[in-house]
């Protein structure tokens, strides 16, 4: 990805309409983040949300293929991209609380991660609209790394020199294979 500090290869969800989702785009030219993971601004500029403004939930698209649960490092990014947007939601994994607080994105990027969680193709991340929320849930991007004993380059050959390790050697998942980096919009 050309403007990604860590040279990650982001996958855009191209069939969001068939999933009952729509893309919303920021009108702001000044998206900044001080997060250590440094997601590209282009990834944060858009988000997906249910096509219906009255929808109560958003199921995050799952690109995992493992039939059995295997350890993953996951990161999710949230940023309100609509001017005057007001939304709040709860984050679930397989109908259980994944993040303990209600999420109310604003003009600051919110990063939620889990350093070691077992996931499979049947794992379901769901954002559930809170009572009183003016808008349905939205999400900008997600990173999924399968934790293992090998390193795989996560860059496209046309993207320059590969960056084999996104994280420091002391990070539990520094020896992992990139499973999917998703720019959801």
C-alpha cells in the first residue's frame, strides 16, 4: 500500500452491497492519527455501515479460512467519517462481549486490539447499535494476523522493499503470517 508506513497490503471489500453494507466517506481533509500501528489515512477516510439507516447491527466481513480456531492478533479501527455523525455501538465476538465499553467514534481514531485470540472461519464479529444511537454502527478497517512460527512478507512486489516484520521482536505475534488486512470500505 503506497502510503502505509509498514508497507502492509490492504484488501478492500468490493462487494459490500451484496452484504447489505454501504460505504461512507469522510469529507475532512485532515485525518491524523498518533497510533503506533499508523494505519494509512486512505484506509481511515472511508468506513462501511449497514445500507439501512435503521439497521441494528453490522456483521464484520470474515476472510478467515481455518475450520478450527487458531491464535490471531487482531486490530480494529473506528473513526466517525460523517460530519455531525452520532453513533454508539457494542462490539461482540460470537454473541459475547469483545470490548467492554460502548464505542462512540468521533473525529479521533479509536484502535481496539487483542494480542492473542482464537478465531476460525465461523467466528463472527458483530457491532450492535446502542439504544439511542442516531446512526447504525460503522467500521473503517481491521487487521488479522495468524500467530505462528514463520514469517511471510506482507507486501506486493510492486510496492518496494518488503517489510517482513510489522512489530518489534518482543511482540508476541512478531513471528506470524499476515492473514488479512482489510480496509473495509
